[in-house]
């Protein structure tokens, strides 16, 4: 029987089932989120799960017809591992890729992102078209060079093709975060455990060498030496190290990885000025909140979230989360540069910020309202990256939209186009940097981002619509990788200035109790019939679905049901 549950965060809180509760957890502010509209306009939340499924079936079709299609090809160069792998275009028509350059230039950001995205929405990428796309990812593990970590390319030669190698630290670190997320979903994939341990050991030893000083352009994981070049220092790499090391600790239980996590987070937190470079800081914020909850540490999550959102940095001034209404269109919530041509947000970055920030709310519900509000804005604005949702007079290439087959979006969204021929367009303008990568050779279609669009499964796994437009159900477990045993947990945020009643459908099965970590109370017991959730204005609820007859115990600030933590910040026993 479908169960719909009713929760009141005011008058009903203490009357439902005669349950006593505690005061609500005070919601912490994120300054930049406060600047976003409570209810963005025009409001439309597309079905990101459906988009992810369609992207996978369309882009991984070797027989796809049309200009620049198919988007996949086979690379038989067998770098690092003796197997043929599949490459995925970075952008539509990217002249560096496909059968060019021996087919060896393809990016982990594209293939790993697409593999993870599909997996998160329920697609098994080990058994598709008689191919194991998960196993193919091993070739990004650069053992032939001695680096022995996952990298964005399979070989150093691709630097000549524009792929880069050991120049830009985040490109070297981020594929390892993506790999660990995929490893969590495919723990039995042959060879993955050895690779995961090797990566963690590399990061741990790198942190020992860096000894709190991450002020370098990159780290040579072959020579185990920090390096500087023409790219500015990227101390936010410490956040990537921390996230991987804590994942390794949760997976393998080796205390040295916990020690390395703490060391990397201390190095990150010690920065006096925002060290944001690209995409890693939110992972630091998330692991800091989780460490505080699980390990009793006291990292400054507020500081790290401020760096994530506020748009000021040492190197890339303005890199953060955009806020604004451009000619009647709310674009708040997307990630990128807040200053480039008036603001330039990117599709992949926006999707990937949700990966660490949404599950963070499980470990610190004081950010439930802020993260819920940001996700509403980000989910609303992100549709405008896709040509079918952006008005034609706000696109650089509306006449070429057909080439996207409805599943590939523009790489970015900018306030004032960076292309001279499009200077007259009013922002927001959907465009991409593809033609700039190989000037004079890449076609205009390369503004459509295959690599960014492949990450859509992150949103697709997290976001579900409810019966109230503007109130989303956010799955807090979808991207909470290597988590301990947990019950289904969902974040709801009410962006309206009045109470709203939302239907919550539960799976058929045994009776359940509902616990709200924001109020610190059970709000319904022995649920087996239809009810509703009433959410007060501009408020949030984090609902955990627990067994109706579960035994409640306490350990420090944790409240547990049948030995599984339900609330990490509980301070008063339930009567």
C-alpha cells in the first residue's frame, strides 16, 4: 500500500501520535544562497532521471546516424592495460577525437562521468552491448608512466593534443574522485580494489610530502614532488585528497587514511584566502561535515561552504556559484565564474557540486534549508543549458540544436557572449568553449558539451518532483558513497511563504516510523495509511524512514534505531 505521510513543523509536531520532541535545529546561513530567489522564475524542473537514461542510450549507440554521430569510438592503443576501450567525445565534433590521433584522445571527465551518471540512475554499465564499460575505465590508471593514479587521459602524449598531463592539478585529482564513486557502485569489478588502494597510498604519501603546504600548480605523482608552472597554485587539491582518503578509510579501515584525511583538511582549512580553483572545495566541505559527525572532529564547515559559494578566490577570482536574474531569467545556482563576461556557469560543474553537497545534509542537518534552496535554483536553471529549453534568441547555435538529439547541452551559460558574432545576444546566452580549443578547426557544434551532459545522472539520481511545484524530494543517499548502513533519507525544502502539503509515497512493506532530523523528533509512527507532509514556510525537513518497531539507542550526539545512526546531531533523548 502506498503510504503518504503528514508532518507539521509547528502545531502538529507535538500532537502526532503523542510524541514529544526537541527544538528545531537552527538553520545556518550561506550568504550567497540567501541572495537567491526563494522561488526561481520561470520555474520548471525537468525530469533529470529521464534525461540521464536517454543520454546513455543515445550517446552510447555505435550505430547512431547524423552529422558528427556516433559519439563513441573504440580505442585499441591499449595504454596501461591490454584491452580495447571506448572513447567518448568531449564536445560535438571535437576534431582531436574519434578516429583522429589514433583514437587515443578521450577524457576521463567524459567517460567516467557518463559511466557514473548512468549507474546512479540504475543502468548496469558492466553489461551493456556485450561490453564492460566499467572495466574499460582502468586504462585511465596511468601505470605506464609510473604515476599510478587515475588521470584525465590514458597517456602523456595527449598533452600534444590539448588534453594536458601533469599541468593542471585538478585534472589530475578529480578523476580519482570519480573513480572512487564508481568503485563504490562496482566493488567487485576485477582490479578495482588494487587500483583504489594504490591511489589512496599515492595521495597519503603526497600529503606527507606536502606537509600542510599545497601551494603548487600540481603534484608529480611519479617523482612524488610538488611542482609549479605557469598555472597558479591550487591548494584546493587538498579537498580532493581528503575526499579520496576518507573514502579509502571507510572502505578499507586503514587508520593511516583517516590520518591523511585530517592532515589534508587541516591544510585546506588553514588557507587564509579562498583557495578555490575549479571543483574540489565542496568535496572538502562535505567530508569535513561527515568527519565532524562520524569522527568527532571540529572542522569549520561554514568556512568551506563559504568558499564553495561566494565567488572570491586567490587564483580564479570570482569562481563560485552564480546568482542573478538576467533579462527575466533566474540563473542562480549554477557553478562557474561569477565575473567572466558578467558571469559564466558550466553544466558539468553544476551537476557535480550536488554530488558532495546534498548528502552532506545527512551529517549536518543545520544546512538543510540552505542546500535545499540552492538545489531548487540549480535544478531550475540547469535546464537552460539544453537548447530545447533555452529560447532561441539566448543561444549561439539554435539552428544546430538537432545535432544534440535532445540529450546534449551547451557547455556553459554566460551573461554576455564571449564570441564577437554573438555580442548582441541578451543574457543568459547558452554557449561553449569548444571552438576555442582548436581555433579554426573545431566546428561551431563543439559548443555542445558531451562531457558535461554525461554527468546528468547525478541530478537524475537525487531529484524527484513532488505534487507541489517547487518542492523537490532530494535523495540524501544517492551520492553518499561508502556510507555506513543507513535508512532512506530525504530532504524537502518549502520555498513558499505559506504552509505547503506534500505527498510522500513509500514502498510497500512493513509499517514505518518517520523521523525528522531538523526537528529532532519522530513525526509519525506505525504509518500504514495515506497521510501528508505539511511543511512550514521557507523551512526544510530531513525525513528518515525507520522500522516501526526499531529499538532506539544513543551514543554521544547520535541517535540510532536498531544500531543504525538516524540523527548525528541529536542532543535530547526522546521520551
